[in-house]
C-alpha cells in the first residue's frame, strides 16, 4: 500500500486543492467587494470546480485500482 501512496501528491499540493481555494476565494471576494457576479456565474464556478475535482478523484481511484491489481 505504501507504493500506491507514493504515487500521489499530498492534498495541499494538488491542483484540485488550489482550484477549490481559488474558486472559494473568488466567490468570497465577489460577495464582499460587489464585483456584481450574477447567481448563474457563481453556480457555474462552483459546478465547474466540482466537476473537475470529481473527475480527478474518479481517475485517481481508477489508478489505485490498477496499481493494486499489479501487486
């Protein structure tokens, strides 16, 4: 199992983490500064972020399955 864990970056080093931080920060800044992003824009940001993170998680799960079969 250690060999599988070595294949992946720690959570804070991943693009999923930083994209989520960036998206959340953008939404927070938009709400406090009044950049006037409409609800549809906020929803689009959140959904696209979720889609990216879910897709990457799915692919990483498949990679873990493939690596565990090789052992």
